[in-house]
C-alpha cells in the first residue's frame, strides 16, 4: 500500500475480546504511527466486560469501542490483516498480508485466563510494532 503509515486490521469472530484487546494495545503503543482497525465476522452486541477489565488493569480504556462487522473494503485497504479464530469467514485478497494468531477466546473465561490471553496479545503487538515501525520500539 502507498499510504504514509501502515494499516492493521485485527479480526476475530465477535470483535468483542481478542481483536479489541489487540487494537487497544496497538493504538496505545504505536500512537498515530499505525492506523488501527478491528472487526468481526459475527460481531457481538458489546465488548466483553472481562476484556475491558483486563485492559483497564493495563491503563488502557476500551470501553468506548464497539464490535463492528468485517467489510471487504476494510480488508482490501489494510496492509496487515491479523485473524484470531475467524476461520474461513475472513475475506481473502491477493496482496494483503495475513497472519493468524492462535489465541484462546476470552468469552466466558475467568479474569486470570483473560489476563494470560491479554499478556500474549501484548507481546505479539509489541513484536508487530517493531516489524512495521522499527523506530517505535517501546516497552
């Protein structure tokens, strides 16, 4: 893509947990150096409250985020599409780089489990930032 900054789209089924956590971390750590999007193949009505709680513990507020349906345009205009268990429901387009992150679904999990998922996502997001914007290395 020929934009001035890379665009990342996080996709999970409900767009209520994993993808929202990832988007929250990427927005927090990358600031305006990366355009951050998230969507789901079957969006929930609201963000998972345990995911909101887990991110609040990190000082990141995702309460204003809303689950959104994935669109062909969102995929086509992203430099990187990171899927998290959406399976075959994620549209595929040549020229878009896809990456699958194998992560447990936080839906219905205890906070301790969601913290473990959150911390795994944080590690992956920091690696992603280092790949996309090498000058943005932060901890």
